[in-house]
């Protein structure tokens, strides 16, 4: 796989993971606004450790 393809796949995986996390947060916190959900996703991904 070429470098550009690898980068494209990595971005797709990253944004897919963010969408999944947002969906889970919406399930766990139905009372949260979309802004709260997105803020929490942002925090989670900003401070995640691998």
C-alpha cells in the first residue's frame, strides 16, 4: 500500500472512531446537547494514550 493510501486509511479510521465514540456518548447521556457530546469527544481524543 502506498504512503498516500495508508494516510487516507488512517484518517478514515480516526474519524470513524470519533463518530463511534460520539454515538456511544449519546446513548450513555441522552440529556447532553450535541455540543456537549462533541466537546467530550474532543477531550477524550486529545488526551488519549496508546
